[in-house]
């Protein structure tokens, strides 16, 4: 499919680029997308949750009342889970939620995500740009020119660009990544995916090899 290349003023440069059908035009594999998104979210979990069980509670080990004759249930420890301040039964423990996925499956998921966005005309290609100094106002002007200032957008660059990254960092709805750092979750979480012209080759190479 052909897409027009825009400049950062939002004007058509008169050039078009061909987006590979092998990357942007496949039949999306929903299960691959599900697994890759699930892994992305699972890997972000800290897993540091912890509750104290009865052996970890500070308290006396004295038997709190006599065994018989009280008219109530027998009780041997103030740290019992049935008492307020006692330990928790089967409480959460620290856990690693991360899991691994096959590389080819992850590539399929990312191609599926790009194909979904391409099919819905959510991909914008802009010519390469840079800022003289990091400035949020400069990046906001680019968003306004492209008509996406009120949308969640993902900017994909060919290589790390500190000025562009720092200019976009304070904006809640915008994120900047390089082509080798694409994730299925971020691709699908964006309303618009903005690809720099020089990033296209790297994306196709990374997802085709």
C-alpha cells in the first residue's frame, strides 16, 4: 500500500512510500496479539506483594485462655488468623509474573498490530525531523500540524534522538520509541502511529528476518 509522506507542518511533500504487504498487510493473528500484550503487561508487574502469615506476626505464644469451660471455641494463639491482628491465611507472596514467548510469535504479533492500524488508516508517515533543543512546545506544534494533538500517538524513529524524546516526554498522550523497540501493546494502544520516513526500512528488516 502507498502512503503519502508529510512534513512536520502537516503538508504533503508530494512523495509517497510503499508499505510492505508482508508487514502492514497481513491477516492479523489475534491469538499472537493476545499473548504478546499479555506478556508485555505481565513483565511490568513488580510482584512485590506480601502479607504476613501467622509465623511472621509479632505476638506472644502464650495460650490466651483455658482449653475448656469458657463456652467458646478453643484458642491457642493470639496470632491465629481468626483474630484481629493475626496472620493471613494463604496471603500473597512475592512472585515473578514474567514469561517467555517465541521470537517468531512476537514478530507475528507486531506485524498483526501494524496491519490492524494500517487497515484503519491510523498510520502517518512523516519526513525525518529534529529540534535544535528539547522543547515540549515544539513537539506540541508538530502534533497540532498533523491534527493529532488530542489523540494518543506513538512516534517511531529510526534511531535514538534525545531532543525529540525529551520534547515528547512530558506529554501524557504521546510516546517516542525507536523502530527496534516496537511493542504490540504500544502499537495498539495508540490512536495514531507516526512513522518517520527513515524508520520504515528498519521496521521491515526487523520484522522480516
